[in-house]
């Protein structure tokens, strides 16, 4: 099946620093999404991207749909302690159309730790 | 609070038990999903239901049996599970025409002894 390579696997940063993580695939994706999961909770959708080259912001978060349609990145600016959690990329492969719409492939996650 | 609730939050069961997980969404969505989240592995899609009809079974063993009586409720019936089935089981919902924007419940942490 499709696989997404998400990196880095973990990050330890100081409060106030900027963060960048990315996701790559060997296949073309027609949708990229970024989720955050807090301990004991389910993932929460942060940003959805639908067009190659699209750059979208949600507060201090910015994500981009790579021009090759095989990658995406997420940036967090001026990190704060509540940014701690696991960030997942997810995507809808290009060849998974029709009744497979909604069949998302997830990355393994980036564990973010923010030191005050 | 995402509008998707799951019960129970924690479940411990033996390999010979039969149990059910319940998911309810209060968002007016018409698609629902079951995922399995194991340690150090990506979320794995198990089942997809659109308008109460199952449209995806991602090669899930028959010891997992889903049921979707209406667009707001989704069940996962469990029987004769194995210890390797221990994981966090997540339910999600969406609109069928925005199926990639899925809203997740908090999950049920399942331990099979």
C-alpha cells in the first residue's frame, strides 16, 4: 500500500522557536492534511490542502502542498508549551478515487516536545 | 470536544470474550470510519461507511465486525481477539463529499489478555 515518510520522528525545542516537519511519498497525492494528537485524545485536523503549491495558514501554523504533489510540510512559528503533541501528516492518494474517497494514508507522526 | 464520542474509553478483555465498541457523532455527518492505532505504527484504516453502507474493508480479520445502524452510530463488535489486537481504536466521521476532512473521537484503548 501507499506509505508516507514523515520526519523528523521527534523534536525537542525551546519555547519561542520555530518548528518544521515534512512528509514525503513515492506516489502522487491529491490531498494533504495535517493532524495533531494530544495524549489520550484522537487526532484533530489542523490544515487541509487540495492543490499543488497551495500554502495555507491556521494561526501560527503554515502548511504547503508540494509542487510535485509528493510532499508537504508543516511549520509552527513561535512555539508555545501547548504545541506539545504528535503531529501526523495524511494524504489521499491520486489513484484512490471513486468509492475510495476518504481512504487516508497516515504518516508515523512527529513527536514534539517544547521546553518552557 | 470534536462532536464524536466513543465508549468505553478503556477496555480489557480476554481472548474468548465478546465485546463491542460504540461511536456516536453529533455533527450531522454521513460517513463514519474505524481506525486502529498501534504503537510506533501509522493509523490504519479498517472500515468506511457512507450513508450506512460499508464501502471499505481494509482486509480486516473477521474477528472484527462493524455495524452502522444509522449515520450517527457506528459499532465495532469484537470476538476471539488476539493479544496483538491491543491498540487504540479510533472512530471518525465526515461529510461524504468532504471525506478527507475527518473528525476523530478520543478512542477506545483496548487491551487483550
